[in-house]
């Protein structure tokens, strides 16, 4: 999830402190270039700062990921959990930035932080990849490689048994009931208990229609979108990013998140095409292909897709609350609808 940095950070002072940290960890002379913001639109879920490290081994660009200054999208930012998740999934063939270093001592820069290499490549935009840019202009073969490598990443995660990611178990346990309860509590917190009736009704609908016998939970990315992936020039995955929403759910949760965000993008831009790019599978085709990849049928996809849209709606509501608190009531996100029409129709039926 992206947004705006909520409080200004003294980048010069942070650079000096980080430089001392690098020297302490390496024991060698190290210099850091001026810090810059990795993505000017980022900041709701974390701050990502870029610097060039120069030491005895040469020069390299790194990303320093820090919980957002002044608040943010989530109540807590467990960077250690994110680091453990990235290390785990990399062992199952999912490309994540490596080496990854987690620093728990807040004395260095005033907060915990992660350090990882900056990965060059292409990141498809959520709202633009089907209309313009690198992926839209690519040939069918490259588009197919992007599509298939993304799908293979989702399937690879389903090989990870939940007991290997015990830190992702919710306070009330594991499974759809626990996940639904976590997000309902998040909704109340994120909205300062001023929740629109529409979202309350949505959670009631999800609870009333929750699948009775869901498949076994596995590790899920939680924010399965192509905009969270860096691709190389050939369309291969160079890095899978943003693991703060990782959870333990059936495969349907990640797959439906991807389908739902694709569907919403097409609706917002009035794109009447399925698939939206010639190298992609249609919605119906990709369901069959993914079922073959994970070795079972996907069940209750409509419910999981509505659940995905409700979770995104909760995050959107939280961003709107933050914008109001920042004195930015005219920001375009304050006018964003919380739920797409097809989810509203389902819960109102």
C-alpha cells in the first residue's frame, strides 16, 4: 500500500547515524551518500530510503526500510516478522532482496529498521500496466513470462507449511475466523471507531457466508499484486516486495486478491478486455491453470474476492482518516470509494 510520508525525517542526521551503524557492523571505513526517498508516493506502510554505500568492497545501492514517522497504515510495524518471512520464502524459491539485515536497536536512528540491496528493474503500476508503459509495450512472449512468473510465485508460497511461519499466527489463532476477526479489529482501530455502516455490513456478510470447510491454511503474501514485484528486462522476477500483510490463509486468499485488484483496475479505467494484455490468461483460464499448479480445485472464490475488496476498503478508510488528520481533506484518496460495486451488490442482496 502506498501513500504519503506522515512526518518529516531529518535525512542528514539519519544518514550520519546510519553511517556509524555500517561502520560498527563492518569494522571498516564506510561512507554513505545523501539519503533520498525511494518512492515519493510511499509512506503509509513504511518509509523506504535509498543511499549508496562505499566501502572496501566497492559501491552498492541499498534500501533502508523504516516504520513511518508519525503513524501509518497499521498499528504495529513488525519489521522482524517481515525479515523472517522474507528469509523463509526465499528458501522456497521466492526471490526477495538478499542479504537482508534487521536492526532491532532503536538507539541508532530512533527506530528499528531493515537494510537490503536496491534491486534494479521494472515495477508495473497498479492502475497503468494495461494502458501504458514497459509491460504494455512489451511483446507477447515477455508479457507471458511476467504473468507466469507471478503465478508461479503464488504457487510457491503454497508449498510452505504454516508451522514454519508460526510468527504469523493471529492472536485468536489460525484460519479464516481468526483472519476475519483480525481485520474487523483493524477496521475499528483504523477508523477511530467511526466505521461506515457499509463496512460493518460487509463484515457481517462475510461472517454469515464464511466457507464452512476451507482448505488448509498456508503462507500467503497478503498483498499479491504485480506492483509489489520488480521484474528484470526479460520479464523474470528479480524481487518480491512488501510482506507486511503476510498471513496464514488458504491459497484462495492471495489468488482472489490478485483477481479482485485486476478486476477493479479494469473497471476503473473502463477497459473491456479479458485478458487485459495479449500475453496474459483470461480470468477463467488463469483459474484452471492455478488449480493445476497447486494440485486442487479453488473453492468459494467469490467469497475470497469480496474479502479481498473489504480488506482493501479498510486500508482505504484508514488512509482517509490519516489524510483528514493531516489537514488534506481534498486529497483524491479522500474521495475514493471503499468497496467496488460488485461487492456492494453482494452484501446488499
